[in-house]
């Protein structure tokens, strides 16, 4: 289900007519003499925040340790893990295409996937508020979408991601429970119950999509749209596959020393721990969870080395690509907007 106000038609395309959300001359605010300066301050402040966050992120990485850890891994392992990571990013980049179908906006497939890729890479490294939300609003508004449409696309993409999490985590916790440290407040039995609850939530969503006669509900002035059952199944397949691919990246880097279901289950625990702690990129959280749950099965140094390689392949490399893509997208949108105003 997605949250929206009254839908508005998209105002941009892949090739032409790309304008910023504030480019209309009819708004009284844009005619104020101080508005251009205020807009420049906001834009440059936004870029300054991104630069500061990137610098802070890079400063916390022990780069020599990353290179040593990756050097110790076989090249074949790195190539396979990198290929699986690329498949995961490609699949996640299609999530916003579901939102395009839902909202009916006219941006091209390549443009939508590009925006989703950039947002996902920054989301992983800088947190959902900056990456998943701010970058989507920034890029989509530059490409001509209104805020209501962007909100619906963003909401449906997030729903797709966490819907798959409910199912994959539910299956992993129910049928492949791990041995948890004794000082944790939940044991394997509690983990099974948690898995069952997650599967029940996912089933409730599927049933709602299948049997609901009303396809929209208004709650506190916001419209909640219920997708069709076929759309919900597509969300399920896409998201479950993506979470499985992410687990596969780490499993390959661990060179199969830990069973895949266990690796996936630990990743899912770490994902929620990272969200709860609000630490950008889950720095330290991911490693702490993996060490706590898997260090009894393999050497801690080898485990941390694989996790550092995972960060390099799934976080840092895509971030570098997304940074370049973001700058190119900004320049392209600015050039097309100037051409449209000429």
C-alpha cells in the first residue's frame, strides 16, 4: 500500500521537457527578488552536506585493512561476489519501475533505474533519510515529477523492499534458527516465534491485496492504495530474490565456510540492527552482529576480512559509481532545463 494525496500527472520524460519543480513562473514565491539566492543557498547547502557525509564516511574506513582483507581473498571469489552484488543492484534498481506503473508517470526506464541506483547506493552509505529520501526527491523533482508522485514511488519502493524482508526473514528464523549468544534477550525458540509473526504479517498483506474490494483508503487526509494481488506477488519475488542475492555476496566472500541459510539469517538480523541504531551504513553494527553469531564457526580475523571486502564491493564501489552518476544527472538536468527555458 502506498501513501499519497490526489495523484498528479508526471511532468517530464527521458528526452525533453525536464524541468525543476520550482521552474514554473506562475508561482508568486519564485517572483520574489530574494528567491534565486535562497534557492542557491539551499542547493549548495545540500551539496555541502553530501560532501561532509562522504568525507566522514571515508574517514571512518580503515583503508589499509580493507585492501589487505581483499588481497587475502582469491580473485575468483571476489569476481563472483562482485557479479552477485551487481545483480542485486540491478534488481533493486527496478523497484521504482513498479512505482512508475502505479503512478503512471512518463519517465523512461533507464532514467528511473538510474535514479533508484543512485538513491540506493547513497542510502546504504549515508542512511535512508539522505540517500533513499533526499536523493529521490532531489533527482525526481529535477526530472519533472511532483512531490505527490515522488512520495508514492518512494513509498511503494520501500514497501517492496521490506515486504520481501518479512518473508525471507520469517523463513530463515522459523526453519533455519541460529544459536544466539546467551546474553541476548531472545533464544532460538523466540526467534522461531518472531519468524512466524513476520510470515503472518506478509500473508496478511497478500490476503489484503487479493480480497480487498476497495483499492484505496483515506487515513488522515492521505490516500492508501492497495495494489493488485499480481503486483504484490511481483513485489514478493523481486524483493525476496534481492535479499537472497545480498546474502549470497557475503556467503561467497566467506568461501562457503558457513552454511548459506545461517549467513542469510545473520544478515537479516544485522539489517534490522542497523535500522534501529540509525548508524550510516551500519558501521560496526554489521560486523558486531556477524562476530557475535558466527565467530564460533570461523576465525574472527577471516570473518572480519570477508565483511570488509563486502563493504568494499557492496557499499564503497557502488557509492563511487553513484557519485559520478549523480553529478552527470545534475548537469544533464540543468542543461535540459536551461534549454527548455530558452
